[in-house]
């Protein structure tokens, strides 16, 4: 199925639930990126940030090898975001771009690029939950 058809199907199915579905799909994308991030100390995983209307700035202290604290933080921010605007999931660590382009053998094909190829799957998953 094409990206355009996925979005059309999403819009038809979501209806009144569109805001909830957009937030859930955004979280699924964020979750995928976080969990695909290679772990040495956990600092790269802990530095994923969410921005509503503007790109997050700076880096964060701390580590999160499992990703659970990062996902909790991202979920809370996403659930408070405005739907319909531009949102960002960003990692501002100086070496994040190197990780994306194969610096780590744990993620030789990156995190963000792989997640973007799965975007349609994330939307289908979330819209499929509307049937339940």
C-alpha cells in the first residue's frame, strides 16, 4: 500500500479519533527510534527529545540503557502536544549523526532512516487498534 493510500485510509478510519491516532502514531515512531538506538552507556538513548512547533535544543545529562525513562518522557510530551502542527523527535548529541550512518555495529543502517521506512506500518498498527 502506498503512503498516500495509508494516509487516506487513516483519515477515513480515524474520524473523531484523529487526534488520539496522531499522538499514538507519533509515539510509535518515537518508540521505534529510541529502541533502535545502539547502547554503549545509554546516553544516546536518553537524549531523544520531543519538540512541539520547534526543534529541541541542547543535550541531556544522564543515561537510559533500557530506554524506558526516555519513552515515558516522550510519551508525556507527545500526549500534551498540539495535533496538526509540526513536531520533532530529535537527538542533539554530537555523535548522533554518526550513529545514524553506521558508526555502531549495533545499528549499521541507522535508527531514523529505518523507522521512516516503517512509518506506514506504524500508522496501520494504530488505526487497526480503532477496530478493537
